């Protein structure tokens, strides 16, 4: 995935965007008028129906039908997804984001089908994945949504299919997310060659949601060849954090128009100089700094050409596939970490002790590290007893 930083002229930023397409269900009311069947005849007919069909058979058939539907859900969604059914994209992403145990099993089956399909397409493309993943992050007000709107429209007009996955921060108090990025991308929302989906972080750190990688796989299975991922971002200070700047492959100075055109050139020069003294992460690619304006549409073509250049160089240097494989391993360990934490919190020996430990830490009786050690010792003791058959 190409990591892109979008810097605003007034303050530094990296950003990317995504929004969810609401799929409305039309409700239709039916009026029963002038029925030709009288109440008496209807009653006699329904009574005959009930007596002619044994109740046990009805229950058995219903149960078998429900089992068949459950077993075929993943394959049914897969065929709809690769068949171009737009509604299936949202259904598949909702399934892979579910925390329900039964739905997670269906999600694993669905993802296995999609991965096998993508592997076949990759083999037909000389072993090179057919999609290009681009990540963007940055603070609020940097022009992320406006940039995605203009940039995405340019890509779809060039014949690309663009999926935008926006990760929205969740409230630390209520746990809710606004998921309102789509309202700032009206043109791209109406574009049938684009798909926008927003997902909450739900407490996941790192700027992306827990199942963002799975959502990317779903979008690739649906035929989108460019995946834009907007991370949560941060404040204005992240633009001057060395660790953030060192990780990006491209820096875009946004809002390079009007009164901000001259200051944007100064910001570009400052970052160009700063990158020269930083240690290079790659021997084949050096991060570039460019000016863009979504308002005047200037710099968008040049930015895309630079992204394509990066993509081509990484493939020719045989670094593209190892880098993506490393990303997949990172996602695997992220899932393991999250699942282990869930198991730990729900453990019967640990869960009852958590409120007391939290209270003692809050009151200053013990340190956070001491509380963690006590809870972990309870967890280990139960695990050891289980291994010994006690």
C-alpha cells in the first residue's frame, strides 16, 4: 500500500477518506380490499390446509430450509459480489465486520472464497495483484474529503473503479461514530464506478478499523482496482513528527490555490529539505513532495502519475509482493492481539476481578502494572490447572 501524506498549507496533515452507502429498504403496505373469499370459506380452507399437512413435517422442512440458507450464505454473497451486485458489497463488508461468533464463521468462509478468486486473477496477471491500495491520513480541516472527491472523480473518468474506505474515530465515552464523510463527497457518491464505505475504529489503534484489511479484500473481489483508505489521523502536530514523515511515500501540500498558493510553496520547500536529511526506507524510492488543489483541480494528474510511478518501480524491483505479504502478517498479529485481549477480559477467573482491580488502581492503592500482573497470574493459574487436568 502506498502511504500518502496530505499536508495543508497552514498546518501539516496526512489523510484519506471513506463513507458508507446507505441501502434503504422500501416498505410497502398492502390493503386487503373486496376479498372474493368470504370469512367462512377462508376459515374452512385454512382448516383443511392445517389438517392436511402434519405439523412435524412443517417444522422439519422449515428447519432444513434455514440450515440450507445459513450454509449457503457465504457462497451466495460471493457469487453476488463477483457478479456485480452493488448491494452485495455492503452486505459482505457488514458480515466481515460483525463480532457475532456465528457470522464470523460465515465471514471466514466468504473471505476464503474471495481470496481464491483473487489468487486466480493474480495468476492470470503474471502474479501481480490487480489492485492498487493507497493510504492517506491527516488532521481535521486538511481538505481530505475535498481531495478524495476531486481525485476519485478523475480516476473514475479515466476508467478506474474506485473504492473509498473511510475510518471514522469512535467516541471514547459512548463508543459511537458520526460516519459523515460521505456528505462532503456528493459527486463521488453518485458515481456508479465508485463505492464509499465508512467504518468506526471501535477502539482499535493505528488509525484504521479492526477489519479494514478484510473490507479491502471484499472491494477487490467486487472488481475495484483502486482502493483508497482514509485513516483516522490526528492533530496538526503529526505533520512535524519524524516518525510520521518517515513512513510516507508521497507528501501532498493541499489547498495550493488563492492566497495560500505562495505559503504552500514554502511548505513544500521545507518538507523537501527535511526529507533529504532523513534516512531512506527504500533504495529504489524516495518520498516526493507535491502541491495540489482540489478546488482548481491542479496537481491531481501529476499526483496520480507519481503514484503510478511508485507502483511500477516497486513491482519491477520485486519489492511489491514482499511488502504486501509483510502487511498481511502485520494484520494477522493485530487480529491475534485483539482476540487474545477479548478472551482475557471474558475469562471466568479474570472478569470478576476486573472491577476491583480498576477501583484499587483508581484509588492509588496499587499501580497499573501491579494490577495487570495480578490479573495475568489469575489467568495463568487457570490455564496451568487446565493443562494439568485439574
